[in-house]
């Protein structure tokens, strides 16, 4: 009995996500209020891939998530919700006033 490629890929993405989340939390704890000096860039590609992997439109989701991640340097954990972890990500809107970030 071997591990399928889908299970292995999911495991790797989840591992990367958890690692980035822990590193991001550590950086946030060291930050000074809203000023985050010397803040490391997170792996937006891996985090967005995990956040969007269950989306009905993953390419659109990844593109929007990548834009939000680049601007906010944060992606909420999980595949949806948890926006309270990243207020910048949660409050970003389109020109039409709808939420931009998945």
C-alpha cells in the first residue's frame, strides 16, 4: 500500500502551510504594533495553493489570494474563513465593494 500522489501533495502543502503559519505568528509576536520592521516575506504561492485547493475556481482563487498575500504578507489559515488572523487580507475590497481575498 503506497501513498497516492494526491495525498502526498496535500501533506506537503499542509506542512508548508503550518510552517509558514508558525513563522508568521512568531514574526507577528515580535513586531512593534502595526510597524513590522525586517518582516520576512512569506511563501504566498504555497499558502494560497493550500487555501484555494478546494475552490471551484482554483486559478481565480490563487490569483486573488496571491495579490492579497503580496500586499498584506499574510494568508489566513485554512481553506476559508479565519480572516481575523489577517485584518488587511479580510478588509481588502474590489472596486465594486466586494471582498477581494478568498
